[in-house]
């Protein structure tokens, strides 16, 4: 039943023109209904897990089915539209974050739909601009959460590289705007594992060691709005350096090792 409702709502939203006030309200309300459906299902899941001993009996297929009904494609198409921040964008980012949680199939689909590029394009605005409201800040954080979740699927790390993701994150780290903590977290996901090798090499090539190692020495403060702590940022920076040591080869590895000899081996 939930899948049929989502399918109908997606079809209806596709026919609406958000430049018309009444139809924009229809899109807003439809997205609100979909979010309510999935938040209710997640709440039921927690209740279910609290009383069922054999957790493997539960199969979270609802989010995967929703993507097959076209919801993921619609959300990406809506985010791609060039328009100022509004509540519809916030709803789309929140719903996309829900769909990508714990679902590799949806993460793979997002990559196949050029979703990594779309997320990077939307985040690019925040490399030199801070969100103006708490709602816009939540939107930016949702985009980072979507990107980090998508990067858990290994093949998406190459798409992140091709989309100039390392370069964008490096700029965000240097600019020290509100996006800095999200950029550090994203690099952690992008550089980890053998699939993150090329991203590590790229970071060295674009002189990213100059931005990562100062954070390794002095992690940025957390942000209470996003529930971040300095300890979490410290963990991300250490993980990035560990990935560099593990994945870099040749002259790039030497450049990483040389950073530890600077200033009388202070690192």
C-alpha cells in the first residue's frame, strides 16, 4: 500500500508546476506526506526490533521499493533545478537522506543517476557562503549526510573523484565556512579503503596536505546545530591521515611522510 501511495504522489508531483503558488504548495504537501510515511515506518521498525528476538526476519524493502517507483529520480531532478533555497529543497534533502540510510541498492542507484555530481553541485554554493537560516543549515547538512552515505558504496568513490569532489572539499576546508566540518567528514568517507586510493592520491596532487594536516594538529570545533563535537572532527582528521598513509604510493607517499618531519617532528 505504501508503495502505491508513493508512486501516485511522485506521478502527481511530476505534473505540477512549482512556479504556480497553488501547485508548489501541492508539491510541498506531497513531500510532507512521503516523509511522514517513512518516519512512521522507521518508528515502527524500532518498536519491532525491541520485541522481536530474531532481527534477521525483518526486511527493510520499503525504501528500496520507493526508489523503484521513481522517488529517488524525482528528488534528484528537483534538487538539480536552479532556484533559491526553499522548504521543498529541505524536504527533498531530508527524504533523500532517509532513502540512502542502510540501503546499498539505493546508493548504487543514486550513483547511476549521476546523483554524486548533483549533490556536489548543490554543495558547491557553500564553499564560500554560509547558510542564512537554521532551515538552510539543516538542508546543507542533509546534503553532506546524503553524500557520505552514498560514498559507503565503494563504486561511488570513483564518481566522487570524477566530479572533482576532492577539489571542492579541499576548498571548503581552506575557506573555513560552515561547510568545513561536513567537508572533513566527507573526505573521510571518500578516502577510506582501497577504493579510496585515487582520492587520496588526488588530495596530495592538489596540495591538500596543507589543509588536512593543520586539522590533524588542531581539529575544528564541533557545531551544536549539527550535533558535532571536536572529538568527532578529530576522529575524521586522523582517519584521513591514516588513509593517506595506507593508500598513497611513490612520491606522494614520500610527501605524506615528510609532513611528519616538519617543525622538528611536532606531528
